[in-house]
């Protein structure tokens, strides 16, 4: 009795995944993502960015007393607020760097952005962290 080997089955590559289809121009229904990433537009509001929920949860756990409980919605709100804060400070720091004719944001630009945004109470802890 001889065994028959079926060579028509697709070959598997690493971790049991089927091989990726080659992207050809004649392939029907193929979608390619050749569009550049979307840039921040002030008319549309801040871009959708949120730090990982696990990181936000850790910060909340370390910042609040153990007796405080947060709902899932509150945690999501903190994550969204953190993302908006990061984008806001980054945008301001970028403006400061551009006014100095630089394309790289430095820690000094972030500190200056916090001063400009009237967040002076954050400047000292950040300066201590940065060693400035």
C-alpha cells in the first residue's frame, strides 16, 4: 500500500499561519495602503491617541488611595484625557522648537511648553525627573 502526498495544499509558514498572498496589480479585490498617515488638523480636533489602558491603570492605581474605585468608563476617560494632554503639550513644544528653527523637540521645549500653558506646577517635578 503506497501513501499519496497531497502537494496542492498551501504551505504553512511559522506558527501555523498560511503564507501571505503576493500583492500584484492584477489581483482582484486587493487593497493597498499607499496613503500617507493623516496629520494633525486643528479644525478636526486632536488625533485619536490614547496611551495603553494598562499604563493608565497603573498610574491611577499608584496615584489614588486603595479605597477609591473607578468604573470602566472613568478609566477610559482618563486614558482619553491623557492622550489629549500629550498631544496638546507636544503641539505646543513643537511650536517652540519651530520658532527656534529646529525640527527636533527637546526636553527644554517640553518644559517651556508647560510654562506657556500655565502648568507651572508640573514643571518642577518634570525638571527633577530630567535632572535639570
